[in-house]
C-alpha cells in the first residue's frame, strides 16, 4: 500500500534546495514501524522513491526490524535492489537473492525452554519467533484486547504468527534455537517488573519496540551488531553506515552506526544517542534525512 502524503515529493531539485552535509554512506539500516512506515503502516511514494534512488546509486538499503520474516510487507521486499533483511532485532539477516541466512544470533533451545516457565508467571501474552514466523498459542491470539494491544499491532500479529495449541510442546518438537520472545502487558507496572527481572539475566538482551511490550533476545543480539556485521561482509566500514530508528530496540543500531538518525517521534534515549534528529514518521523523516545527508 502506498500513498503520497508529502507536499514536496522527492526530486533532484528539492534535494539541492535542502542540501545538508553530505555523508559517504554505503549501507542504510531502516527500522520499519514508527520510522520508515507512517503510524498507519504506509510506505509513502516519496519514501519509496528515495529508497529507490539510493539503490540505483549502489547504496545498500535494508529493513532492520524486530519483525519476523513473515511480517515483512511485500511492498518493501519487492523494491528492486533490496537484497537483505535484518530480522527479530538482529537475530537474523536474510539474503533474499540467495535465499539463505547470512548472519544468526539466536537464543538456545535450552534457554528458550526455561523462559516459558518464567513468562507464564507474569500472566501476560507471550510468543516466540522461529522459522520465519511468530509461534503463538490460540489462547493469546483469540484475546488480544485483554493485553492492551493496539488494533494495528493486532493486525500485524495475525499476519505474522502461526497458531499453535501449546508452545511448550511445539518447542520440544522444534528442538532448535529461536529468534526471540515477545511479551505484551496490560499492566505497565507488571511490564517494568518483568523487564527488571529479565534484565538481571546475563544470557538475555531485554528491549522493547513499543511502550507495552518486552522483547527477549540472546545477550549479544541487537540490531547494531547485526548491521555492522553485514557491513563487514560487504566491505563497508561503520563510518559508511547510516541507521534510522525510533524505539529502544533501535538504540544500539543508532549508536553504533557511523551516522545515527532518530525520528522526532522516537524515544528520548534514542534521540540522545543520535547524530541527527529528523522529522517524524508521519512527516516522512526517513526520506528527509536521506535526501539531506545521502542524496
């Protein structure tokens, strides 16, 4: 789905009018929700044109998201030239051209089994990502309103999850590492307590993408490490990498990239770590930053 909400669409003339300090950027990692996509999950015509302009110039552009592979919209993966996708907060990087994962940083099977008991104690929604999908029990999928999950997030959950009867039984049959766990809380205090509890575990990276969730990855897993690892594979230095994000799970990526960009609608800690604060996602802030500093 595309629509153009910009009063000033991308053109070479407009780029020259708003010209800023040009950066030597060869790789751009882009968070999706609250960053590249508008608040109603739209990729605007202007933003798409800017991404295509980068790709035509040989600049790698990749979605860098907390979503599972099944949650990546076709209107992004279908853009000519996009090859790589950073998934599940950096647990995986998928090469669409070669149909393989070129980077993995996963939670062990044993750790994942132990987490099931801990998460059940919070009385909240939880699921795990593995094999490109979220794996979610029907008792959660059928009662999303009970966990204060907003309608547009509910749509994403239904699109990217596979319904299962029992997560423990499924994981016992899977017997392999998983990408991450996602937890939603109706009670903000319960969320804070859970994040404090999990934050004391040296085997976990604890983060979030929206105010009422918690996301659990392996301790060394984050978008920044994955993005810089891809850069090394492609012969691109950190100074030539740009990253754009808004949420806590984008913090490492924004901080570690040579040029980190925070959205105006982003979390305060992301803004503090950024080299530049661009316009909001509903003002096509990604397009604005790329026009100004890259194109």
